C-alpha cells in the first residue's frame, strides 16, 4: 500500500489527507489487534520506509509522524522482549497508536 498513490489526489485538502491517513491507520491497527496482520506484515504493507517518508515530507504532521514511528517499531518488540512481555507491549503500542489516530481525527474535525 503506497500512501503517495492514495493521498496525492489533487482535489484532497491536507485536512482530508490527514483524516484518510488516520482512518487507514485505524483499519491497520484493528487488523493487528485481531491477529489478521502480524507486526511484520504491517511493516511490509503500511509502515514501510516509503510511507514514512511520504508522511514526514508531504503530510508534515507530528501526530501522523508519531503514528508511523510506533508502527515501524512493532516487529522489534518481538525481537527484543520475552513473548509474554512482547504481547503486552504490543497491545500497549496499539492502544497508543489508536489514541493518536483518534486525536488526529478529532483535530481535523475541529478544523473542518
């Protein structure tokens, strides 16, 4: 999934792009929480370098950048922590990412 392809439609405002970004992330987070995607799958599908660069250069939003940073780090949890601790940290990271997405969407709603 390439954010550059999805979010560079000329008719979309920055606020709309950020809202779509937040909604897409919530879908990925839900898939992670339900086991439909592994952390590694999410990294390959969504939290990869091209999308991180797009968010940083094009969306230029601190919350969006933080969401991507958390997503990139998800697979590392399973590499460095014991399984039980990794699952707990994984759930905490997903909760943080979910809260950031909601904050991003709320911020956009208040602007609109």
